[in-house]
């Protein structure tokens, strides 16, 4: 059996510039960090099993790979040429639709796990690019490349997306104390609203020709954010998050909604320096950066607002940063 995991991520600024419709015209750039929430995949070769068993939110038992309903499992197996009888199960700390890149982390774990099963030694860029090919080219998801690269490489990074489809990866060597201090200034809440990123990104993708200047200004924030991060200017980071969020809301009509706006406003009124909705928007998780002494006040205020809005699944999500990307947790294959 092979057990593989990939981390989820928090994207800070520049999101949306990783869409091909943008970076084919102007370089895209984002800055993100991986967190201690993971997607796990277990792959169990089962020669006596008559077909493939896939276990996720439902159980599938099929005789042929092509008959699998789970599109990422099906297309990854087909792309890599895996036809053997096996069981594949997946588990995650967070549900899909939280804005933490879970679907792409799942794709990355599948590529890593199934290529390992085949005895292939893929480097990180190969893993990320195969996951991108499956999600973007084969499945035609209207998404970008940042999540696959974040899940594969791990840690704090800037990613630049170029018109020739290459991606420049620049790790940010943040010392442990600044990383810990950043955690201590962060508040992450799951709004209780689940959504598919593709539902938000379809409109955003269509709007790109009219939103080029806004996206370019978001790209410009990446290097500024990086410098403030290295200096430990957390108030400055919060203000940049706020600026980025105001710009992001202009990209499509469904990036935000009444519930998100009210939660965000309450957080800001109670002392947050800034924040944003994570991922494409429309739901999922919301992030605030705030003075440490204000965190409890903000927490109580947004919880009270969530209660008024009827968001029964609203809850705080504790996070820590991690520096490893996709990795094999356990492997014991027998011929």
C-alpha cells in the first residue's frame, strides 16, 4: 500500500493572475503558503480484486478505469496508464469548496501516488504540470496553476506564470520566529458556505480582457507583500490583504456576497488590519490579519454575526504553516 499526502494552502495576493487567459498576455504572479491541513490518498494494489474500487464521499466499484465517475481518479489513471486492479481511497482534513486548494491537492496526491506505484521518479515540476494538465487541459476546469504548484512544492513561495506555460518557483526563506508570529496574527474561519471554484472562475475568466489593469495591479502587490513578510511588518501585510481583496471583488460579481461582506465588515470594525476570502471566493474560508490583543474580540464578533446570518457550520480553523509539499507517508509494495 502507498499512502501519500499533500498540504492545503493559503494564497495571499495575486490570485487570478494564474489563469491562462491572463498570463498569456502578461506574467502572472502569486504568493502563498502551505498549512497543516492535508489531503491523503491510499493506493492498495489488489490483484484478486476484479476491477477498481474508489472510496471517497461515495464508494465506486467498476471493472474498467474509464467507468469511474470520480474524474480526477479516472483521468490520472488513464493519463499515467494505470490499468491494474486496485483500491484507491481519499481522506481530507477539510471538505472540497473551502478555498484552500483541496481539489488540486487531491490531483497532486494522485499523480505522486500512482507514479510511485509505477516506479516512476517524477520531479516536483513534473508532478505539478501533470496535475495541471489533468485538471485544466483534460477536465477543462476554468482554474489556474497556483494550487497544484503550492501543493507540490510546499512552504512559502512566489510563483510566476509565464506565457510559454513555464512557472518560476521562488521559495521564501522565512525564519521560524516570523512564521510563528504570522500564525499568531492570523484568524481563519470557515464560513460554512461551500462552493466549486469553477463556478466563480468561469465569470472571472470571461471578464479578464476588461480587468487586465486590476489583475496587473494585484500582481504588483506580490513583491511588496514578500518584502513586508520578510521584515515581519504584519500590519502592512494586513493592509495589503485588504487592498487585494477590494481589487479581487471587482473581478466577478460572485467573488463575494452579502454574508461574506457582513462577516468581513464586522472583522474590520473590530480591529483587523485586513483580510480576504480564500480561494476563488463566493464562500469557503475567510482570513483576517489582526493585532494579537484584538483576536478574541474579532473572533466573538464574527461568530455573533455568523449566528445572525444563520451560518450554522461557521467555525474557526486553527492553522500552522508547513514547509513540505506532497510526500509519501508510507509505501509497502509487494510483487
